[in-house]
């Protein structure tokens, strides 16, 4: 399920340069952002799990989205500003 999409503008030079390193610039960009999100998810899950263990509390959030939402709601992680 797609929640958000981004439109990225690049210069002609940047576009032409990318053509020399990848056959599908869109796929490359999607892979880059999905991989960075995966790393962030893993970090949040680990941080939240350790937080709950250290407090001696049960982890009641089930699933990736629920854990991320609980981590934000409980102030374990925050949105970068």
C-alpha cells in the first residue's frame, strides 16, 4: 500500500549522468528510499524494544506500523525537524 509519493526534480546534467550508471532511474530512486526507510524501521524497532525491556514493560504494539506509532507516541523517537 502506497501512503506517500514524492516527485523529484533534477537537472538535465543530473539526468544524463544517471543514465550512465543505471538503466532505470526511477527504480534506483525507489530502491534508495525504501532501503533507507528499512534501516530507519529496524532502528526504531530495536530502540523501542530495548526501551520497553529496560522499563520492564510489555510490548503491546503488534506489527511494524504499530511499533513505529507507539515509539512516536511514547516519545522514544521523534520526527526530525
